[in-house]
C-alpha cells in the first residue's frame, strides 16, 4: 500500500563517540527510509541521538565521533563509499541542512546575496555572478523576504528572516532533501508557525523531502506526514503521523504523547509523569534501552534487545510486546490496521 | 503563615505593580555624546500594572523582547525600576534601604531557566541549598543541615543524605532543577519568581517538575509569578495570565477565560500559533506577518498595529488602554468588542 518512491535508504547506521568516560553509542544500528516529497519528523529528547543522526546522513560527524557501520543509499549509490570530492558535491546538491542557530551558520561579514551566490558558484563554477544573483533574488522573494534585503548582513535580519535565508541556501542547488535540525526551536511561536507554513509550502512547490528533527512533538503533529520516535540511540517507533498519534505502540511513545502539554481547554487530561530520565549512553541499559522506565517491562526486556519489527506495512516498533520469543511469558500483541 | 482561602474574588494582594516602567539606556558612542545626540532607550517595560493575589499563580506570557523577564526582575527588586511602584505585602519597595531590601528577599525567591548556570559548580548541592539559610537565619545555624535534608526530600531528591554532598555535574538536569527549587524554598518565601523554570527540561521530565511546583505551592502556601513563552505549559499551572507585547500588557484575565475568549488580535494569533499535538487538528489560520519590532522605537498608537490584520486608522494614532470587557477580563484593543460578540 505504501508505494512511495524512496529517496534515501538508511541501513544499520551506527555512530559512536569516543569520550574519556567510554564509548557513547549515540546512534545504534538504525534503519529507515525517507520517501520522495515527504515531511518526516524525527523526534526525541535531548541526548537521544537525533542530531547525530541528522549529521550522519550527510557524513558530517566530526571526531571524536565516527560512523562505525551502515549504509546510506541515495539513487542506488551508497554514499559511505564516496570520496571527499563526491561528498562535497552530494552536500548541497542532494541533501542540505538547516541548523537551530542561523547566526552560527551564516557568515557575519557576508551579505545575503553573497551567501547564495557563493553557494551556487562553489557547486556550479561556470555560473556567472549575474545569473546566480537573479536566481538568488527569485528564490529569496519566494521565501517572503523583500528584494532590498539581499544586501543585508545577517545581524541586520530578524531571527525568522535569517532562518529563511538558510532555507534558501538549502534550496538554491535544488537539493532533494533538506534536513532541518531544530530549525524552528530558537524562534518565537508566531515566527515558528510562519516558518512551518513555509516549509510546507516549499515541499509543495519544490517537491523536496524534509527531515524535521525536533524535540517538539506538537510541531511534528502539525507538520509531518510520517514520524520516527527516537530513544537512547534507537528508532523505537515509526509510522504515519496520524496512526502513531492515534494508536502509539511503543510504551515510550505512549508516555511521551501523554506528557505533551495541549493548549486546547477541552483537553482536561493531566500530564503523564514519566518516571526517571533518559539514560546516559556511555552505559546504556541492557536489552531494551527503555526498560528501566517502562511500565510494561518484562524479564526479557532487560535481557535481550528487541529488533525493529514491521508490524504492519509502513508501521514499525522496537518492543518485545509485539515480538515473539521462546523466553517470553506473556502473549504477543497482534497489531491490526 | 497566612492561610487564606484562595477564591477568585479576594482582593488580598501579595504584590501590586503600578504603572511600572523600565527603560534601559542604549550605549552611545563618544561622537554621539560630543554632539549631545539624544539618548535612545530600550523600552523593555512601558507602563505595566497588575496585581498578584496571595496563593495564586500569575503567568506572564509573551515572545522574546516582550519584557516578561524584566517585569519579573523589577518586581522582586533585582533590577531598579525607571518609574512606577512595586508594593510587596503592603511595603513599597522603593522606600526600602539596600539592607532592608536584602532582608525582604528572604520572602521573594527566584527559579531561573538554566539550573546549571544557577548553581556554583564547586559547591555541593547541600551547601548550595543551605547558603540562603545561613545568610537569612544565622541564629539557627545548628539546625540548617537537617532543614536542608528535609527540603531535599520534599522536592524529590531522595535519599537526601546521598545527594547532599554531590555536585551539580553529577546529577541530571531534572534533579538540578529540583535543587534550584529546594534552594528557593528553604528560606520560606511567600513569592516565587519562576522565570521559564521548565523550558530547558525534556518533555518527559517537564510534567514531573510542573507537578512538583503545584504540589509545593499548596504545601508551602506559595504565590508564583510564572514567566513563560509556552502557552501550552502555562495552562497546567497558571490561574491567571497576562499576555505581553513589546513592554505592555495587551490582555489579562483568568487563564481559562483568556484561552476560551481571547479578545486581543495578538492573543488570538499567539494562541493559534501554538502547535497542537494532534495531527487531525492542524492549524488553518494564517499567521500575522513580520516579527516583534524593535523596542527602541516602538510603533505609535497600538504597538501591534503594523502586524494586526484588523488595524484601522485609529490604531496607529491612539494608544488603546486596558479596558474590562468581560468580568475580570481586561484587554487593550480599540476593536476588542468585535470579538466579544463573536464569542
């Protein structure tokens, strides 16, 4: 049923950080797909590995971090086999990234037009400056920035405008995938909503895919088509955003959804108080990494790690409740559509 | 401690803020000074009045630059006001000497957003909590350790003896915020200024901290001034809420009243902008254009008028004042009546 074209396949991706206190497995053996033209929300709390994952997809992990295993397949090619030059071409043309703080991503002594022209010319050295400029202008206006702002320096722009310039930089080389890592987090709520509208818009007009990495689950509900929930270096649940919100399967997702504040007054439910805090990934819990906080934990959960099981087409969960095992005492839950 | 029944009509105010103004001078260059160019001011708070009833939680909500933090800081005397009055439990703060203000501080404590920045990394948790006691109650020094252990248990740092000698870096973010809460409570304050107290915490930890704050409020008869940019979280703790825009209150009332019948166009936009955790209920309202303007030269008339979809000529000429349009519900908008009939 989900006959979506696949843009990027991530297979068994692991990222480790070497620290004084030991190795941190920030992303541990994660596999998923990103479809063409979709908005995929990747949510999780701080330290769950979501930002590391985003960077890993562009092979931008810096030492002491390292991608220790896995494949990232785009257009039939595994980018893990690319050399430096191929990677440079890949970044920007195929995949681009927007970060939380545009001020640290933009060059403070470069004007908006210079940023965009540079981005074009680095990748397309034959493009004349005038042509690049007119492309930049067209794009910037479509993003709701007035033309006279092209000559502004980053500090002269508001936070929302800076972030739009970043979006423009991501789009100018016709990337197929934009990774937005907490791109709306430092913005005020009205500006955040404006940018969310724009992201939806550019998906329509440019047909790009968006990977929205955020801790804000309500934003994902507002924006995404599909949702992946990360906990302690694993994707624990994935599916259509409506389905996951309606019938969350993983106990962590269940708890998380019940602990999000809802501004609607007719929602009178008290917030769920999840016990404990996310684990330290130098010594992750054995078995399922969520088991110490899980209200459904069984003996098997601390013993073996569950695999990421596709319980229905396009719906996967990493939890022993839904997986058979000879050592399990309880019944396995069958998920029906 | 006073044990007053907290009903909506009581006029027993712990804090009265009257026409508060706080302008920060903008740094000028030497050349500008030479030509005695007029000094610019950031009008962070520009004529704000509100009261906090004993035992209630008043929320101050707004975007960055709305002045919410400055109001909080001036209210408890951390910052000098430019004009206006702050009256705490009948005492006008401006009549106090520095020494008297310091003594009064025991009754007004603060919880900041970033617990790691609020704690001295070289001071053990127990000592950090104890410091306030040692300063304000030197005569009972012998009991302080027990008092600290007691309050640590109450905020959920249990077993307290285990945590007493730990340092901030050895505990989790949620636990650090509990230390900050314990430190604020140990001097037995009446008022807690909570400036974005849970904004840094993860979603799964927030609910616990919010619940703790509500529970402690009841146990210790506290009054909170709760500063937040997060209107969804405010719903779970605030009794009343004031919506701020560019140094002014644009709307103030009971929280449920404001959320059910928002009368100011800005409040309406702000409430609509908050994402709802329900993919079946996506926002369709368009957002107002632009961003919060520069508080050095705020727009004339109604400060929201350049962004307001309902703005008329009068809005750029005449400043609207807060008017009570429903019982206990004040709003500063020339055309708020239009929304009144709608609701």
